């Protein structure tokens, strides 16, 4: 927020492209003020500062003596919510006494998701005046939005501190896998710079842990991401009502969860030995381990960690395994196209890279085709994919 002294200075600065002046709220003022609000929200010059509309100020910056009533302030506040400017701008409205007169002030913050439109048109500031955006201007605004739309896995986590990250684990386990040994030996960057380069914190100057940092090297991951765990059940039967013979809530970092889950997959997978059908011993497992690993790791990688406390689930029945993760298909992967060869998109692209660094992912987009091939070679039916808008369920049936 600007102080009154700053507002007075802006009010009389006739060259500023952060200022719009109106003598009153009569005539076409309602239209032109909305255009100005739209232009300030778009912030094409990329000032990164709020623009200001003064009501009750002449073009030379002097107050007109306008009486600022509560009704006028309510009318100005309605600019945000009347539906003419989309997405709704962030603005405040107030009455100030500046240069000896009453003035209504609208302060408009740059939008996080430009372009902003007023009645379908994109307004921008061109020096001290308003204008319509050209195709090139619109492209720049679109790029600004994409730059700000960071994936959720690199958003900083509120109330999380640098001390909530296991820095020893980062230095000894993650960093050597990320950076070549000779480069690492010559690296003179600070710990904060290394963490920021790996996207474990927001930046060197803002060392707040990101979602990725908590998932990969968090000391207590579930304290900040309560749903970031896997619920494992081994059920003696074919329905959820049958007896449970093994249950575990698998917590910790992503690496911890994968390793614990792998132990469960090994422990419950049976190997059958056939010494009769052929001259040599034949061995076959209920499920190829590598296929289960690909599918369960996919569930951890592609699940949504935003806006839900639901875990990923692995329910092992006598005749099948059900793997379910919260979050439906993402991006280019639609419900209709889910599972098609060569089609992949990433809700958590930075987590995908971290899992590759840690050795849990070999090639992007390779998991489902590999699982299909391994299941087929073992004699298992094709995996069944049942995506919805809120989750993805994979059913793997036991080899006959």
C-alpha cells in the first residue's frame, strides 16, 4: 500500500504510467475507470507495483473539491465484483485527503494470471494513456502468466522452515546423484544456493521449503502434506469386507515410501514351482515385481498433493491388486486417452525429475508400457485402467 505522501507525489506526476486521474464520476468515467483498472491489472510494462486511479483530481494533479461519499466508495468497490473485468482484479478503494482535498483512490495490483479483460477486451498502459493490446502485447501477457503458473510441487509451503529439511540427507543422498562428482567437488555454492538449485527451497534469499523439498528430504513429510502417504492392505479374500492379514500406513519421504512399499510387494508375492510340466523346473510368480513397482511408483508420482488429504492406496486381494491414487488424468492425458503408448504429461514435473535422480524412474513415459509387457510375459491379464476426474484406479489381476 502506498502512503499518503507517496499518493500525493503520484497524483502530481504527470508522466507516470501508474496513474489515472478523473475529475468526477460523471459522464463516461465509469467506463474509462474500468479500462484503467484492467490496464493496471495487466501491468504490461512489468512494474510489479500497483497502479492508482484518482477520482476527484484534475489532469494537472490538483484536487477538484469532490465530496467522497460512502455511496461513491461502494460503487467503486463494485468494479471488482460486477463481472465486467475478468478474472476479477485485486484492488482496494479508500478515501484520502491529499493536497488539501478529498480524493477517492483505487489501488490495483498486477494480476497473477494475465491477460485481464474488460468486456472481452485487453487494455494496457501505453505510457500515460490507455490502449488495446496488440497480438504481440497479448503474447507477452500470456508468457507472464505461464511464468507465474509454477507447478504445485515447487510452491513454497507455509509454516515450513529450513530446519524441517534433512540437510544431511540432501548432501549425502540426493546431491551426489544429481551432480557429477567432479562438478560437486569444485562447487563453492552455499547450502541455500544448492537447495534452491535443486528446487528444495523457494530461493536463496527466501529459504522456505517447497512441496518438493518436503517430499524428498522432509524430516516429517506428513506434518506439512498430511495425505502424502500410501495405505497398504493385504486382504484374505476378494472384497473389502474380508479379513485383513496385513495393514500398514507407509509414510516418510517419497524414497522411504517406495522402499517400504517394495518390501510389501516382495513379501506378499508368491512364486509357484512346476517340476512336472517340463524337463526342467519352471518358476512363475503371481505378479512380476517390476510391473508392480512401475505401477505403484506411477501412483506416487502422478497423484495430486494439492487440496486433498487422501492417500495413495494399494489393496492386495486374493485374485487382484488395486492401486489407486488421488487426482485424475492431467494435461494432455485425458480419460479417453489414458494409458495410450507415448502419451504422458506431468502434474508434478519436478518430483518426476527427483525420482529419476534417485533411481526410481529410468525413462519418462516408460512405466505403463513396461508394466504391460512384463504382465503379458508372465501370463497376467492386461492391467485395467479406470480413470475418473478425481482419481485413477489400476487393477492388476493374478496370473491364472
